C-alpha cells in the first residue's frame, strides 16, 4: 500500500480491512426494495428466455468468416508433411492457416506470473512444427459457413516424426518433482514428526485414494468472435478473465494495452475452463491474416482436445488418533499429473491445512510431468478431490474408533488455524453439522454397514465436510454514477457466468446506498469499464464488494462537498454519516439528512461520477478465512447389479452472509450436482499408449443428468463474516467440496465396501 493510500485508509470513516468492519454490517433493516438475502430473480432472465442476450458466438459482422480446427494425432513429434491443398480447394474456403503462414506471435505467459498473464500454458501457439500433445491444433480453416469450414478441416492431413513422449502416469510418477510453491503456498508443511506419531498412535488409518481426469463441459461451447480495425483488436469472448485476456492478447500481438477490447456480457458456464486457450489466439491471428472478422466455436470434441480440465491424483491420507479420537498425526501427501508448460498442481492438500486439530502434521505433494494437454482449474481445484481423500479417511477413522463421524469431527475441531496459527475470521462448521444432521435425519443411520435395505437395494448414509478458502483479489476498481433523476449505475469489468452476479450486486448496491432496487444498474463484462477481477476461486463477490466500498467512500465525500454550508449535512465528515433512504444522514441524528437528488439539484449538477480501487486484502493476512459446509448423502445400491443411486442429498453451509437466497441456493445445488458427477459418472479416458482422450463427447463422457440427481435440500447459517465485505464469503466452489466423500461414505455404509478409486462404478461394487 502506498503512503497516499495508507493515509486515505486511516482517515476516519474509511473501511480498513482487518481493522474495521464494512459499514454495511452496521445497517439495520431493509434498505429499500430487494434487501440483501431476498430471493430476487435474475435481472437478465427475461433477455435470456427471449433470446436477446447475445453470447460470444452471436455477434454479427459484415464479411464474417467461420473457423474450424484440425488437430494433431500424436502426443510428441514434429510435422514433416502437412497437406492443406484439398482443404484450400474445398467450397467456400477463405484461408487455411498453419505454422507455415501464421503471423508471428509471442508465447503466452503463465497465469499469475505477471499482471497481464493469462496463459493456460506457456507454449507458443502455431509458431513451429513441434507437437506437444495429442489434439494440438495444426491448422485453422476459415470459410463462408461453419459447415464448409468443418468439412475443409477434415481434409487436412499430416505426417509426423515422433519424439519420445511420457503418456503413462505410472511412468511419469517414477520421476516426480516438487514445485517451488503450491499456488503461492509452501508445497510442504510439517509440524512435529507426524510419521513417528502415526506409528505410536493407538488407532491408525493409512490409505491411498485415487481420482481420475475430468473435463470441462459447460453448456455453452467455448467461442469467440474477433475483428481487427487497423491495429485495434475487438474480441467478443466467453470469458471469466476479461482484463487478463485483453492484456495477454496485447502482449502476444505486440499491441498497446488500450488497443485490445474484450467483452463478455453473458457466459453459459465457466467453472475454471472459460479462460484463455489456443482458439481465441488462433482466431485473432487468422482474422489478421485474412483481413476479415472471424467467429470460432469449438465443437464438443474440440473442447476435449484443447481446453484442459482436472488432472489425476494419487493421495495418501494417514491419521493417527488416541482412543478419544483426538489426532496425534495427520498426514496428507501425494502426486498429481501436470505438464512442464503449465502451473496448475491440483492442490489437494489445502483442506488438511485448515480443517482439523492435530498434534503433528505432514502435508506434501509433488507433480509428475506428462506430455498431455495442460490441465487447468476446475471447480474447487484441489479441494474437490482433496476432500474426497481426507473426508473418507476421517470416516474410516470414526469407524475404527466406534464414534459417530460427526462426533469425531466435533472432537478435532480446532480453536485456531492448525497450520498458520491465525484466528478464524468466523467459523460455524459444527453449527452447520448440527442443523444438517437434524434436518437430514442422521440419527436414523445405522453405524453397522448393510443393516438397511429395501428389497434388492442396500441403503446407506454418509457425511463429509465441505471447505473452500475465502479470497479477495487486489486491483479491482468500481465506478459509481448518480444522475439528478436518482438513477445509480455501478460499473466494473467483472463477469456473470450464470451465477447471478449482476442480480446480487444490484441488491448489494441498493442496500449500500439506500436506494430502491429499480433505481440501480450494474454494468459489467467489458474491458472499457474500470478494471475488474477474474471470476475464479470464489473471489468475485468479495472483490467487487471491496471496490464498491472504496467507491462509495469517495462518492459520499464528494456529495458532502457538494452539499455545502446550506445543507443539514454541513460540517459532517464520512465518519459521521451513513447512506440511507436515497440520501445521506447523520448516524445518530435523523433530522440531519439530505437526499442525493436534492444535493445534486442545489449544486447545479446533472450527475456525479466517482471511481476508486479496493484496498489490499489485509483481512486475508490477519485471519484464516474459509467457507464451510456439512454434506449429507443417502444412497441406494443394488445388491444384484451394483448400481448406485443417490436418493437424498442435503448441504448445510456456513458461507457468511447470503446475498440472494435464490441464486445462492442454485449455486450450492450446482456444485453438489457436479460433485455427484465427480464421484459416480465422470472420468476422462486417457489412452496411455498415445496420449489421446478417447471419450471426447457427451455420449461417452458421462455427466449426471436429471434422472441421476435427487431433490437436493440446502441450509445455510447466514451469519455474516465480520472481516469480509458485506459479510459474504464465496459460494461458487464450496458446494462441490466434500460431495465425493459423502457419497463414498454412504456407499460404504450401504454395502460395507470402501471404494477409494473414483469413479464409483458398478463393477467396483459387484
């Protein structure tokens, strides 16, 4: 923080993260219509159901070309012959671009390596004849229609000189490496001698858990529409990192940052996959080469070929406990597949750093490099699969101890963060367990497996802890515009991928400024707006909140200046006032009040525009901040076929303040549904002989469908976190965590069989 911003933060009335609370938490009662927490329907809903909400592949341009890709069929090698003649001669073809004629471009930079880095990998994009994974694009075909482009791309042929490739995880894991850091955290955490404590413990669990690859399959296919005007680049993208994409494209093409504009107002699902991949870069390059606008929309197979997903892991969890259940040792170690060209290590040890008290702890993970498509973030990366292993081990320990799994968790609940020693900002996990257990009917569970049945169906219950860290990214800014007519518009370059960002923020802004919901607009999804943050890591809500708090402080100070000496507000400072009822009033004197419209009218102003950047996230340095949950599952398993059906599911969450009951419930349920897919149906089949994904379609890659999902009940504590903007922690990813273990533990309770290797398919239960 600069000296200037230090001084600004220390002025009375300003929010100082980790020192003072968000002023909104001091407000009482509903502030106008659409108070925080109410189940307001999505404000963009009417546009979407009428087909008026334009997605990335729906922007019209005169002279638009359609793009299709041809993919490599080897994992490593060099192209020694590339025949594009038939494709170039095909009807409607405008251009075939390969490494031989592609514009010269810089390689992307790995995400988080610089303020403008957005690359999923740092490999050059179509700049030479080298192949790094099976499915890498080798040609881009532009044509007058999509059908013509797809046909012509199928005519491209290539011959390769193979290079040595590592496509077997069993081979790769023989030479693991340890990263310098694990997404900014130390890769190894040791407190005491955990291995020795494990050996001396009265009760021990020591098991290996395995999780497979998973692929992104958002409903909206990855797409972009791009156009050049001279040296200015316009990109309509399906994106969850607008500003980073613009900065990275500017760097790749050697442009000034203000020459690239990226917009993404509507995105049909992201989950970590709607970032910057080769297809946007190739579309921009082909448009430059052809001198025409280009639309690229990946086929479903194309998504599997060039958009990374979750990588496979092999995890060891070892727990040593006394007879009372308290942990003498907690060990969580293992290895994840990765490539040498990306930095997404699937940080599965993170939950164990913060969940349970233990006398000794050892946490460590390595990576094994493979020649494959770069893996990437996928909803709750690390935590989703890490909680599968950890929470299954906790269930196994509870059984050995003869304790109820919830009682065991109660006994190992920590008073402070077990590894950092920081105090928790707020933690109501046991409350979530108690409420969830009562509502779910946990007391009806048999502690002995195979005790409950309905004909051929064995019935079991399981539970598991959900957790995901709170993050607030620095650098986000917001602009507030107030008109003399009382309309408020807040602008920032953030994203709404279907989770209801715009709706929740309109509610937030209405409550913060004390104006009716109908008078508020939220402007987002475009890099011409004040710099936003990425939609990832469950960070966006808190990050927007921090920026809006800062902008509101400037907004109120400017209005106090405009009010002047003739106002009831004369002589008051930011520390003396609050926003309410469409204006500004003294905190303790209701008579000292003036409306926004009155202040603008008396000052002769038609509008007021204020902008500010959020202060750094000091709360994350001072406190251990996480969302939590208790996942409860009931399954029915056929004793004849081994088929598993999830018959009931309940998630009970402690995620701070809930901004919108309707959209939050949808987010929680969506995460649980993805978790059921993770544990029961989803697996990317990767051929270790060739490095090729062999089930690259929704016919072969099984996501859960409606008949796979029961009614899901959601509970939440709705207790504000005093350290978070609005009291709200992220909820986008907490829903998927713990689900895999809750289902697996329920399957064990039903059948007596522990499945530690996902997915749980019927062949493993026969």
